C-alpha cells in the first residue's frame, strides 16, 4: 500500500509514523471503566470505545458526561462471548431477528452472528446502539467493532451506513484483496471489504493501515511483545493499537478467563511505558477525534 493519504489531513508528513492507542470494551464491566478512567487521566491512551448493551454502559455514560473531552466511540456489539456474564440486543427481543441465541443473548462468536443475523435487524441494532450512546450524552467520535463481528459481506455495508449517518469515523482498513484473503475472510466478504474501503478512501474518509493487537490468550511477556508490535508500524502508516485493560478485581476474575492479560494491559499502560516507547520511536500519537475532524473536512 502507498502512504496513507489521511496523514496530510491530520497534519503529518507522508512518511510519518502514526499510532492510535485504543481501549476496547469500555463499560463491559466495572473493572474496564475504572481502568479507562485512570488511563485517560494519565494520558496513557488516546481513545476508547463503549459497549452499549453491557451492564456498565450507564455508568460509562455518566463518566463521559463528566469528561466531555474524552475521545470515546461506540464499540459495535453483536456478540456476547462469556458463559456466565451475558448481554443481548437493545433494539429487539424478537428471535426472528437472528440476533439472539437460546439464552436470549447475542451469540458467543462472530461466525455465528454473521450466519444468523437478519440484515435489517442488524442495521437497526447497530443504529440503536449509536443512538443510545448519543442520547446518554456521549460525544461519540468513531464506530468500531467488537470481535470483528461486522466484518462480513452482509453486515459491513450496514455498519458503514450507520457510521456515515451519525458522522462517526468508521473502522476501516487499507488492505488489498490479497491481504484480506490472508486474514481468513471468504472470497465474497473479501470483495465487499475491498470495494467498501476503496470507496471510503476515494471519498476522503480516513482509513487505518493495520490493527495491532496481542492475543488475550498470550499472557507471557506482554510488555516487550507490545513494544515490538508497535515497532512494526511503518512510515506513512496509521496503526490502530488495541488494548483491553481492566483493574484486577473479583469481578473481572469471575467474568473473563483471560483476565490476567487485561490486568497486564492496564499495568503496562498506566506505567506510561507504552506511550513513552512509541514517542521514543518517533511515532506520533493521535486519537480518533482527529480522524472524525478530518472526515468532516472531506
């Protein structure tokens, strides 16, 4: 891929290296909100996104109203992955929507929701999640995806339409068809993703070059591995570096089998080690509000 054309809109040179330090799953539980609160206060991250269907959404919205400068988006949520802590649609309770499993929650995996969701119901659900966030006082900047569940031939155009309707920077990657294919997407989905992202870039919508994320199952040496991952951001690229931080509480330990990695993400971020490393490597840090502002100028 050539140098990202969004860099100039963001005030950078064509060969600059840029990173977004993003927190996923804000409001999934109390430990996730407490961690984001601390990280935002320390400027250790540049943005995060909120899970509207989750139990701690209202507390997160209250926090956002008290911190209007916070860079928060909506984490499009169509899956509910844990066995004992579940959430479901905010737009319907109709099983015909294809949005629920036998427990009345979202399916646990992305392939399940991609197969079962009725497109019209999925679009209504995604739109309602954004609307609830805005109505609750969150000045949303972007729209991204929980577990990649919208990266599907039927769902991705709907996801982009909801983002466009509300003026949110959408999660979109500058990948070739070959790169999408290597990521494991089926051919029909590759065609849709390639077409839609090319259309966005031609329209002047800022796109990301790569998503950088350690697996939450990787509990060994997360700090050096994260630093090495950040080092792979290439000149002329915008890297989307994703974390899932949480405070170490009985709550998070009872919810997530991968709680250790989430706690380690918080510890290395709150220490300042990640931001300091990125800056020492000459990587410029931005939030998603910068993408939203650049999008508005297109």
